[in-house]
């Protein structure tokens, strides 16, 4: 059993063996509140009153041996539903219950309540239906074809990260700030004064609710303490009660209270809305270290106790499965992981090295607990001690994909590129998979993935999509008549421009729908400038407002364009008609052409400028099409390059590609080269990847795979650390490692019951191998095994 302490061993075992299940309680309580208040108050206040009603009446849970309390549902591994956003059908719930992977148990009683109470009320009210009804036929056709995805189709906006305000102020102090701001409103000269008052009143109600949450937990802990004869349990429960007397109503005073404060906020925000992704703690080591140092100095905390508390926190993260998804939304993110990403290391706001005592404790906790949640990363700056980097590499080479490695200097430059101040940029980092943002000050909302290789596919079919049998793109001409590669690339650019237009037009409507119907007063109360502006997070209240469209498949499209340019136009080995026929036949009967495009054509990932220049052209075109476009709530669009599990889905809706990728097979993930295409070793890969201008993005994702023997010993450790430093010196944003024996994964496919604890790195997260679809398992196995 993993875990340093008997307490955390037991809690971890319970977490990993409990089956995820649907909790209907939130849906019921929010429905009750909406029925009571809808029509009598403005929408932000309705949202806040509904949240307060939920907090006042929800079931509380304190598990045996816990030191940190709070769950999203009635027990660990309970997943609440959010009918105001996506009201699941009975068929949806049966699918969740019955599917082979990422399933949620649904009771017959839950289905009855859903059918008789939840569905009738939310019919016509849920934002999912409002979004679908508001979309154009062009959007619907492109979405059905897998040209792009839409995050808000089943979840809510809200990709942001906690700053330090919750360690400085409790929610009753925040409520006082809000009331003061209301008193300052100028109804004579400010035409938005009423809207501001409404948003601020909603924030104040949400702050009240959070104080109630702590009070209720304190009362429950004392009641449980009075009912036990076990002196250790009694002491633990009374300590919980003492902490909950303080937080979240007031600012934390101790290390233990600081952890509990964050956890209450996490539970509050993720039950207010099912934000994509879950609310992350940001620079956890830097937030907690002042409490740690003071408590150690005061003699009330030891390093061992601090580690025990953090191990308890790790279990809490793992107890929270991502909200249930169905259909395409499941395909783009097929995992229980809800993408909490903890940043460790980096630099402090004053520009000095940010590694501290808590940083090393977090590494030890990560290493010992070996849980897929939370995702953990280390920020590596030029000032980061080599000792810290090598300790992180020691954990990474154990083969379960954590921690990931991020370039602090790149993160700062990316934020400066986006118009943030140096001070704010230093406070930022990454969340979700690899996405960069300014912690506590920014709404950086992911809006969906763009299938870049499929844009080439419809270009080669004059805008026609063979998957849906519809004309979904522009008629840019028969590619057989193109005289030059440049004509083909111009046609691709026109198709890309059109598809980004379709996506952004849809996003504009969705953003308005979410702002009107899904305000989030609790999250607004702790994101900088929302109180000062008197404006909800969803309406642009945060200091910075950014929207992302994530590009997928850069390796596949680069090699595909290289295959056409090299073989059709430059070397004239065969003509475009032959290429199209070979693709249509899935290369059956075209073995010679398949051999040419797979084995005798320059490929991205080998430090070959022929292919890498094409990658740069594609990236720069995509960047130019998206970046800087205005959003309807005062922000701007940016790009990042990551897939989650969407690269598998995007491949499923495509035929064969010019580079020899067969029909329905996954496209490349992140900015990683196409599987098997990178043959010149890991240093060639990072040189190719570094030719992309990472600093113009909001994040890029690079996977590398090694056999365990390659990174063993001190030499292997040094090679890993040096590879990371080298890549980051070239302005690479992120790198992560899968370290496994291919035969182990093949054995796990044949005998899954014998490998229940096997964890691998997927994209920006790690997951149990058995929880992955067969297609995703195969894709991971097929990734190139590198050697130094």
C-alpha cells in the first residue's frame, strides 16, 4: 500500500478502490432553488442563492482518519451533475453506467429522479440546448464532421487558477470588500451601476455560503467527536472543527488551515459550476511555505506532519472524478482526471528562485502517493537548483508520467507577449494540460480543439467531407489542377480561415449565452478585479480575459504536406491523382507509394529543415488566423497546441493521410512528431520542436518516450536533466516523459486485471492504462522509443 503514514495508506486505498458514481443531490437542490427564485431575482443572484441553498442543505462527509474535509458529493468518487448546463437524458445515464471505461454507476432511484424531476424542469432551460439551437448550419456541419470541438457543449467556461487572496482574506472579509464596493456605486453617472450591483450582491451571497460551509463542517466534526470513544479520532475531529471555525470564513493562520482553506474553495468552485478544467491551486509551494516556516518556528509543525497533511490533500484530489461526459465531449477528454495541475518551483514575484522546503515535500508526496490526480508539474527556470531538477527526473523516470516539466522563462515571455505586466507574469504558470495563465487574475478559457490535418483533407477534396458526405468547406479547386505546392498551401490557408471564422462566430454566441445564464459569483469573488469592476468572471470581470482554440495534429499535417511537396511537386515521383487514389484506397494496392511517403520522405522531428520549415508555415498560419481576434467580453484569442484525447477522435473521422497514416488512426498529439517518424533521437526532436515559436502560444505539449534502461543510473538521470535544460534554453515550453517497456503494455492489454495499478502519460495528464480506450492504448504503445 502506498502512502508514508498509516492514515494516508488507508485513505489512498479507499480512494483508488471506490467506484465513481453519480450523485444526484446537487441537481435536486439546484432545481429546488431555481423553482423557488427563478423570475423573482436577476440571474447572478439566482445563481448565488441556488449555490447557498445547496451549501445549506447538501450532505456532508467526513471520512475515517481524514484531516482535510470536503467532497463534491456524498462520498469519495461521487460526481454531481449540472442540469442547468447539460441535463443528461436517461439514455445518457445508462451509457455512463454501462460503458467499459470511464463509467459512473447510476442507481435506479437516481434515474427515476432524473426522469421525473430533473428533466421536466430543465427542458428548454439548459445552456447545452440553448447553444445547439443558436448555432448555424455551417457550425453544426463542421462540428459533426470533427473539424473542431466545443468545450461548452457539456461543461462550463472557467479555466482559471487560484492566486494568493484566499490565504490573505477569508470570505467574510471578502464580503466586507464587496459591500464597500456596492456602497461606492454611482447610479447617477454610471449606466452599468445596476448590473454591477447585481453581480456584487451575488458575490456577497456566495461568500456567505462559503462561511456556512465551514460552520457546518465544524458542527459535524464536533458531533462526531462527541460520539466516539477513540481518543485519536476524537482529537482529529476536534482539530478539524477548530480549523473549520477559522476557514473559510476567515484567513488561515496555520499550514493545516491554509490547505483546508484551499480545499473548501476548490469544492465550492467546482460545485458552483463544472468548470473546464477544475480549479487549480497554482503555486502551491509558494502559497504554503510562509505558513510552513512560521509553524515550524513556532514548534507546532514538523516536516513529517506537513507531508502527512499534503498526502491527505492528494487523496482529496483523487476523490474527485471529472464531471460525467458523453458523446464527442467524452471523446475529446475521455478520462476521470479533471486536470488540476499543481505548479512547483519556478521563480518568486521578485524574480528569485522559487524552490523552497515545501517544493521538496511536494515532490516526495507525489512520488509516494503515485496518484493520477492531481497532475503535478515542476517549473524549471535558469535559477532552479540542479538538485531539484534531478529529484523531479528521478520521479519521472519511474514511468508513470509525473511530474511534467515546464519552462519558467518561456511561461513569463508568453504572458508578456499577451500584454501582461512583469509582476503578474511572474505570478503565473500552467494549468489543465499545458495552458499558460496569470494565476488569480485571468480567465483563460479553452473553447475547443481544431483538427488541422482534417483541414488539409477537405482541401484535397475541394471542401467536401467524405465522413459526413457534406460540403463543409470552401470550394478551393481540384487539387489535381494545382501546378505548384504554393497553390495547394494557399487553398489550405483559405479553408483554415473559413473554419476559424465558423468556430469563432459560434464561440461569440456561446460566450454571450454563458455570460447571461451561467454567471459564477463565487469564482468572481476571488479572481482579481471582478470585485473592483463589479463584473462577473463570465462577463469579463477578470484583469485578463483570454480565449484559446487548441491546435491538434501538427506532426500529421507537417508530414502530410511534406509528402505531397516532396513526392508530387519537387521530386515528381508520382502525381496528385495517384496520391489521392492511394489515400482513397487506404494505400491498399499502393504499397510502393506508401513506402515512399513513410520511409523516403523528410519528416518533422528529425532536425530536417525541409519538413520543419513546413511545420513553421502551418503553425504561423494557424497562429495568425486565431491570435488577436477579439472576444465579445473584452478579451482576445490565442493558440495553444495540445490534444488531451482528441487526437484519437480526430483520427476516427478522417480517411488516410498523405504521409501514410491510415484511415481512422489517431493523428499526432501535441507538438510531438508523428509516431515512428522521428528516427534521429531525442535531441533531433527537441531541435525540430524548438523551431516553432513557443513564446507566441499559450502552451505547447511535447511527449517523449524512453525504455527504462535508457534513463537508469546517474548517467541516465543526467541525460534527462540535460535534455530538459537544452530544450528550455531553446525556448521550449514543456516536455514530459513516458518511461516503460513496450512488452509490459502489451501484456496489460491481454491481462488487464493483472495491471490495475499501471499508469502511463497520455497527453497533459497521466491515467490508468486500463481506463484508456483500445485506440488510445495502441497510440501510446506506438510512440517512438528514443535513446541517447
